[in-house]
């Protein structure tokens, strides 16, 4: 009855908390697009159309042309939900509203709704002005890769990745449908985008080394030093990369008009001899003994070096349409005939290589994901794990630091050395708690229920902590609770430094019933996750999320303060009566084979029972599901503290002697003989 009453009280408290007003959040948590949101993501527009249905749903944005007064379209607004498949974040899909102008530039984005597990402790952590600002005026040709093109949200890589990819992928789909973004088939458009992304990762020296670029040293008509860099730009990805989209479109049209055929080569002059602006360079090209002088109609002006990879490496660009007999995929010689009698010819052999050669062969350029998929087709398990780890991008310094802390925890546990344990507790509290927010939560259990195992494999450090916790719990019991839980560490520091007179002794009967509250909480959270995955309530029972994420919720801070106050009065109060994760680990520890040893003296000794921080000891018996493996009692046994230092025969003799001594009858004040 007591346990049922406690559970009823708990449920009543929960309903009160859930009905309390939540903290203010700028994310609307709604997928119903409001008119004012359209203006937020496409600020250039003055009016918007109704949402157009069909294959590619959008809102069109319009403004009045200042010259004609007529309405003109300035862009589109759309949601990623209309362009499946949607990206999944840490725990669920994320709804995003995106604005894009008529030039294929993302003007802004807005997260409309998300339901990530740790938002309940961290608050509306996605509504971050710095994170949002990265999506303003961002071309859809960008990669939208977290930690490369976009800085992610702190401790939320999966969420950041889902948002960034949703914005980029959805914007490109809209641009293809309405604006003719890219050319050719879907595969060709993807190949073009992938090629530009790969080119952007190459430095000038990389391109020289790979044969994408070749340089020729010569002199000008005035005898000044002149360097000319040559590169093949006969494919759109190369031309747009070196010159920019507008300049490449212009020069491609001009070359087609002038010569009508031939592969395009870009000449990039620099040095003192290139300072006079555009001029036709007297050049010849030779392949297989066939020498062709480049006629004047085969030169096109690519303009000054103001956009693209040419910037900083040349003064301007000149494009040559090669003779159609020349095969750019095979080596050929470029010969420059500098004006002036005393200036000798200069030549260089050009052998196209790297990405340029692949494009010239019309090879489809695959994305990193596509390349990886091909590598994994027939790969072994270990190769797949190496190439495509489920935890994605890993910061190895974080992994090494975590392994160091786990080593400290195990060293403390195995050595029973209090100094090592306090060192481990300090590292756990400061690094895993306040700095990295790397603690485990019952939300990891509910996420697995909702999403499957991938919910805990998307981050290597979290996965390592989970594996360590499961293995050690199965073998020894709740080592995690003892030394690897930041909030457990905080409770130990509270117990160590608070005045002893503040400590309260919970009546045994109350304690024996109250320990089952945490199991009721665990059951409530798990059942809720199964019945209604959209509803999360764990944040009301895990105050460490409030503390370490510094939640903006007044309700959660009030709960935290109440629990901390309980920890000041009752040692490990939270572990004893509230922690749902501790309850889950307690159930697992019931099968642990390597338990704390007991000796015959334990039947009569009370030292360990009084010292146990969770009240798990009754004489010689340990309620192992409640034991957090702080090893206070194990250490006392090893050091033969208390009555353990005496032989059992000596203890029995003393007990028999004490049972026969005279005791004072305080009521009568007269000595009586005690019964043996």
C-alpha cells in the first residue's frame, strides 16, 4: 500500500509539472506555416502567393519593381516536409522552412518544429542566431556540410547535420524544378555539383601536382617576366570553378560563336609581363607531330580575375578553343611565340590529370556518400566498420580524453584507492558534466525504443560510455553510478563538504518503500515512450540535464533545487529514490556475478551498514540493485575495519560475555541480570 501511495503521489506531481507553463521558445513547434514566417525567410518579398500544390509545393514571393511598378517574382519559400525523404536528427525528423531567391541563393531558413531528446533539458537550443546566420545568402551549390561549410550547434552534431542537409537538399530540388538548376539528367547534375565540391577542396599546388593545371615561364614583348597557367575547362564544373558561373557562360557563348567547336583551354597570365590587359597570344599546339597555330578567332576574353579559383593567381583570363583534331585526354605541347626577334619560343607539355581528366572522359563524379556506397558493396565487416562507422565524424581528442577518464574509473575501482577515485570524480564532474555534456540519460533508452539502435551509435564517445556502462554493470554492478555519472559525482562532493549535522537518517520503513519510486518513474518513462513517442517526460526526473545544459526552464530549475536540497540532507538522495537510469542499471546488476564479498563477521557487524551511502546493506546482506559500487564496504573488508579485524570466535565470546553483564534498569535504577 505504501508503494502504491507513493506512486500515486508521484503521478500527481508529474501531472502538475506537465501542466505548468513551459519556458518561452522562439521555435514555434508547429508545421502550420504562418504568413509572417514567409517574410522572415524571404525578406526581399513584399507579398506572397498561396501555397502551390503539385509535384513541387512552394510559396512565390513578389515585390514591386521600382522602375516599372509591376510585380516581379523575387524567390520561393518551401518546407522540407514537401520534399521527402526528410532528414532525421538525434531523435526525430526536423521541419524547416527555407527561402531562396531567383539566383539560387538561400536567403534564410527557420526551424518550425523538432523533438530532440535533449531539448527538454537544454531548452530551445536550435534557436541560435549564430547558427541561423550561416544560412543567409548561401548559394545552393555549397556542400552544406557540418564542420566544413557550416559550424554545428554545440553537442548536437546529428541535429545540425539534419538541418543543414535539409536546407541544401530541398533548395536544390526546388531550383531544379522551377529554375532549371543544372543541366542534363539528374545524375549529370549531381556529378557536376560533386565535381565542384571536390575541386573546392584542392589548393593551387594540389592542382599543379595532379595535372589539372600546368604552368609555362616566358617573357613578354617588352622582355618582362611572364607566367602563364593553363587548364582545361571543357566541362561546366571546371569552367564555373575557375571563372565563376557568369564569366564562364559568357566565354562559352563567345567561343561557340567565334569557332564553333573545339575543347576549351583557359590561359591565366600573371607577372609583370601580363600587366597590359588582354591581348591575343601567338601560340601553337602540337600533338603526335601535328602542329596547329591558334588562329585569332579561337581566342575569347574571359575578363579580369574577379571571381573563381583564378582570383589571386592571374591578372585576367583568356580562353582558347582548341583545334577539333586535338584530343585533350592525351599529352600535347603548348608553344608560346613571344613577340620580338630576341625572345625565343617557350613550350610546355600538357598532360591532363586528376579530376580534369575524369571529366574530360565524361566520367560521372560521385559524391562522398556514393563513393562510400560503392566501396561498401562487397566489403568485409571490419572494412565496413572502418569506412562507414555508424558514429560518423569523430573528434579523436575527445575519445582519448574519455578513455583516460574511463581508465581512472577502473583504476579507482580495482585499486580501492580513494585519491584515485576522487580524481576520477573530479574529471567526471568537470569534463563530462559541465564541459562536454557527455553523460548518459534515460533518454538514450527511450531513443532506442523510438528509433532503434542507431540512436546510440551516431556518436562514438557516447557509444563508448554506453558500452563501458553495460559491460561493467553486467560484471560488477553499478560502477557507472559510482564514478562515471556527473550528478553522482556532484552528490559525493556535497556529502563530503556539507556539515555532518545536516545529515538526516531516513526511517528504515520509509526508505524500504521509497527506493521503489525510481522504478515506478522508469516504468512510467518507458511506457510513455512506447505508447506516445512524441511525448517526453524524462526531463522532469533527470535534473543533471537542467544543470549541465543550463536549461532556461524555471520549472526544471525548481525541481533541480529540490533534489539538490534532498542530497544535502540525505546522502545520495537522488540515486536512492529518483534516478530512472539508476533503476535501469539496478535491474541489469541483478545478474552481475562479481559482487562484494561477505564474511561471517558481517552477521554481527554494523560498520558497513552505517557507512553505505545508498542504504543498500542490512547486516550481512546487500541489496545489490541498490548498491552503486562505491566500495566503501569492500575497502573496509580489505582493511579489516570494524569488527572484521577480530576472529569470529573472539566476536562470539564477547557477545556471550556482554549478554550476561549487568545492565541498569533506568526505570527502577536497580541492577538486574540479563537473560543470556
